[in-house]
């Protein structure tokens, strides 16, 4: 029973997380294999995830998404142009040819269209495998911007076919009311207990959906200038607290990290280069925990460790804190 308001809030958080995961249906286009090359540490089986959380999946051949783009209506193409113009005009800086942004917006609209068709509310796609088709080179876009935009809309979207990160994002979104960043995470400077998370999918609402949009700049993923990515200078927030989480592939453990931002790599460099650095309590303990969960972590601003732990325990997950 809930005797105090804090207990009531915690109980609501737990129920919200359970309900969100049970009602999560991930649009997951596939190419060649279910377990993707880009994220071998994501999960063991999709069936196991459904048994654990109730989360469901819908699949198409990943290359079919290009047919959807080719068959966008004139109105949908016009919407892509409008969204591109809006993003360019609102960006703090644009460090790539602005005409390429439309291509990324057409992919975003195609994904939203397929998600509606398949009745899905989350998304991931195997980046490495689809990149190997060379269709992205031909069409001059990447998946990064769409994942940032979907997450900003409350739709958990993850890189590289990483279903585990979709679920991690959903959990964080439920307890923090913020749009998470995600990326490859590793111990960076053991002497300073510093960890680094790197990927080109920040959001403008990492501090909360109810907070002002963060100032972002546009940088290309490809050295040729195409593939729109959002960039944020995390160095503006040195000293701020973040919460990062990751699930084990067997969906039995969750790692919860509390960090303090210490810096940011050069955030205007093309390719997958955006990185935030943060200090944790002990990098040796961080490393000992991380060996169970892999390399992709989802993170938001603020300290939500206790809320995540409460929900995790209610889901039957072993909690590891670092």
C-alpha cells in the first residue's frame, strides 16, 4: 500500500513502465539476419523479449523502405521539404549543404507511414546491413535524423537494430519525461573515472519534454556532405547529472549509471563523432558491470536511478548500479 505521496509516485512510475513495454510494438525492418552486425550485444531472441515484457515486433524487408520513399505522394514530399526548411531555419548552425536535409526527412516520413500501417509505436533498423546495399549512398541520406526526431515525439527509436536500446529508451522516457540520447559507451579515462558515450542521435529534449528545446547544429554523417545529424555541445553542461541505462542481452539484468558531465568531443566533425564524456563513481566497477550488458547506453539529464531501479525490480530484472 502507498502510505505517502512519494510511494504513490513510485508506484505510478512502475505501472507506467510496465504498461509502456507491454504495449510497445517495434517496427523492425530486417536485412539478412535478425541479430544485426552493428549490435551483437542487444538481445538473444525476440521471442524472449516478448515473453519478458510483452513487447511485440513487426518486420519487413529493410529494402522495401526505399520503395515507400519512391512512392511518397506529392503532398508527403512537400511535407518533407517543409520539415527540412523548418529544421534548417531553427538550427543554431548548419555545417552541411541544406538541400540534403530533405532526403533525410523523406525517410522519416516513410518510416512514420510504415509504422502507422503496421500499428507500431517504436522503431529500429539494421544500419550496417542496409548501408551495405549502397542505397544510402545513391539516395544521399542516413537514418540518424529520423531516430532523433521520432524520439523527440515520444517514439523510442534506436540505432543498428538494437532492440535492447529501444526498450531502454522506453524505460527512461517513462520515468524522466525526456527524450534520450544513446550511443557506444566505454571507459575513456580510468584515472579520472571518465566514461564516454558516442553516437549522432541526440535530441533537443534530453533535459525534458517540458523544457525549452536545446540548441542544435546540423552536421553531415558522410564526408561528402549528406546524411543529416543533430549535434549538441555537451560541454555547455559540465557538472550536470545524467542517468544512463542498458539491458543485458538475456533481458535479466539492467545497468544504471549516474554520471557528471565533464566535456564533449569536437561536436562539428562529420561521421559518427558526437560524444559526451562524464565522470562516474568508479570506472573499474563500471567496467565490471558493463561486461554483462554490452556497448549501447541510453541517457537523459537528471538523476532517475531510483525510479529506474524500482521499475526494473518490478519487472524481475537484476539491478546493477555504477
